[in-house]
C-alpha cells in the first residue's frame, strides 16, 4: 500500500526527472531515455540542452516518508482501525492468562476457607474427647490410688490434639481467606466473562469470521461455569452442602478446561495474532 502511495506521489510531480550524474542513491527516478538519445544531435546543431525541471521537494519528501513507514497488517483490511491491531488483539490472551492465575489462587483460598470450617467441626470433636479423657482420669484417681498411666497419656494426647487444631485454625484464620476468595471470584466475573466475549468479537473484526473449535467451545464452557459457580453462592451461605459441592465441582472443571484446552490452543492462536498484526501506532 505504501509503495503504491509513493509511486503515485512521484507520478503526480510533473516533469520529475534526474539528470545524468546527479545524486540518486534510492533510484527514485529514471533518466529520460529520449532526452539522452537526443542530446548529441542537439549539441551538434549548436543548440543548448534544456535544463531539467526543478523537482518540488515537498511532494518528494512526503513520498519518501510514506514509503519508509511500515504497513499495518490488518487482517480484514483495516475497516475497524485500531480494533484490528496487535494491542487490542492481545488484550484477550493476556486477560485470560491472568484469569487462569486468578482461578488457581481462588481455588487455593477456597480450599483454605473450607478447611477453616472443617477445623471448627474437628475442634469441637477434639474438645469433647479431651473432656471425656479428663473425666476418666478424675474417676480413676483417688486419695490412695493415682490414675492409670494409659488414662493420663490419653488425656495428654487429647489436650495436645485440641491445642494443635486451635493453632492451625488461628493460622488459617489470620490469612483472611474468605474475603480473598470472594475478591478472586469477583475478578473472574468482572474481567473473565467480558474478556471471554471480547475474544470472538475481536476475531471477527480481524478475520471477518469465527473459527469454531476446541478453544471456542471450552471458552464458552469456562465462562458458563463461572456464572454457575457464582449463582450457587447464596445457597452456600445458607449452609447447603450440595451448593458447596456444586461450587467446588464447577470451579474444578473450569481449571481442567483451562489447563487442557484453553492454554495450549490459546498460545497457538496468540502466535498467529502476533504474526498477522502490528502495533497500531
């Protein structure tokens, strides 16, 4: 395109020519062959050869500058402008890569929060066992007879179990995993779903059509599972175990689709995007 503009600019300059021996490193002009062949006869007749027409500098400089600019490789002809460029085309893979990392961290924080709830139940059971062991020791202890060593050892083990569970619960509790998990889920909904829709739209802008395949189908499934997992939260807050299981299952399936389909196919598509686009500026 730029080369055509360059030659069109040269053609618009009336009488543009370069005399023999002039400085022309880019070979932008050609000698007028008819003038060269006529020159001897004109000189022999005693006539003076006509001076070449002056070359307008502004059109020539504009043509050279236009030829030096790189052409943007618009896949669909550039009718959508910057939306077809590399910058916006790479927004989808970059955002979805971040969403994959957010999914991993959301899974970790979610498991930690679930572990904290489980520790509450385990701690209750351990405290009951410790109280039962203490009562057994008290019942076996008299003024004359000490409690058997086995009962004392059982009570000590029960107390140690309670202390260990309490320490673990406090450590997990200090991580504030519940709020972090909620924030990661918000990021996936607010960024992941819109960017999942942006990908096919940008593909259509660049290529004029979509390419159904594993990447598209898995992407639709991932965005849908994010919505399903979020929809189960109100029931989870009511203490419904089936909702918690469904929430965990949806997110686990999301991770599997991401790892097995989205990342390998997405990297291949990203490579093609880089090959076919340039930064718009």
